[in-house]
């Protein structure tokens, strides 16, 4: 997972550098083509008809609506996950076995595709697709059981140095994005919100101990096969903050009814 995150960050960085270079070359080419004369007099600038016409065309083109889409490596979310048990951050006795280490319980997600429509430089709507992981670091020496109708566990005498319970989903968010005008540094503020649906890929238990070394088990572990929720992001430039909340229960198990999941963290690669 660490190698995957590093690779994503490298690709995002390279994409940004290539984009900046392409923009710089385009601006340079445009400036060489325009030979019109601007005259300043008494604090006022008088533009030639040729330059004024070109500026007007640029403004019209920038405000035109257009379709957007394709492969993208953006909106990398890194944050902390919290379980909410019927409205409380404290787990009920029925769910106490899921007691977790808050600072080591995390979420990771990123988008790889997006398709939408940009109405103008300040507003666009797009449907994205990507992957999402929730990684729960359990406190207790237990093993969540595979292939059970309800979420079940057994207590272990083994002392685990790591006991991680996780899930992975394909997620499909629908984003509504509001953006400010670019400032002198070419950066802008972003406000993004919208619903999201996810489809379960698998669940996993990863344990590390002196007695057994590293072991992994895969199963659906009664995680919801279909999950729906919402996301809000607020950012500036290429970085921001996000929060996600899932409206349906985390598990398809009667004993865990009302147990939901939310996350907060940092978003990299906003665009």
C-alpha cells in the first residue's frame, strides 16, 4: 500500500510538471504571435485593436461550456476513520470487540477516471471513479471469522503486534465543484460536494505476531456490498480538507445495526 501511495504521488507530481511546462510553452508561443503595440500614457494603457480582439476571444473561449473527461490521478484522500455506533463515537457492548486505535485507523482513496461538464471557469459537474480503503487497527487479540452469517470473532491467546481489519471498495462519486477566480499565483479556492456510491471488492484481516509471523485472511466479513454516502471538500491550490460520511450501516449484520463509518483528512491533487 505504501508503494502504491508513493507511485500515485510521483505520477501526480509529474503530471503537474508536464502540465505547467505545456502551459508555459503555449503562453510563449501566443506571445510571439501577437505583435500588437500597447501604449501607456498617464497611467492608462491603450491596447491595439488586434490585441483587444484577441483578449475578447480568449475571454469568450474561457467562459464557454465544454465536456471534460478521461484518465486522471487526482483527489488522493489520506485521513482518519471513525466508527459511529447509533450516533455515538463510543462503541456499544455488542460492538466492543471492534475497539480500535484511533490514530492508526485510516482511510485512503483516489480517483482514476472522471467525466463531466464544465459550465464556466467557476463551476463544473463530473462523475468520477476510483478506489477506497478503510483500515481498522484493532486493539484486542481477536480474529474476525470468515464465512459466517453474522459478524463473529474468536479471542486469541496470541499477542498481535498488528491486527488490522480492512475493506476495499470501488467508489463512484458525483461531484459539484465551485471555484474562485485564479489569483496572481495561478491558484484558486475550491468547494466540492456530492453523493457517492461504492461497491465492495473484499474484506481482509492482516495479523502480525512473534508466534505466527505475518498472516492474511480474505472474506467479505459481512461488509455492506453496496455503500452510499456523501463527500465535502474545501481546498486551495492543489491541497484541501475532506470529510466523508456513509449513510447505510457498515456491516450487513443484525448485531451491528446502526454502526456507521465516517472519515476526515487531507486531499492532494485538487483540480
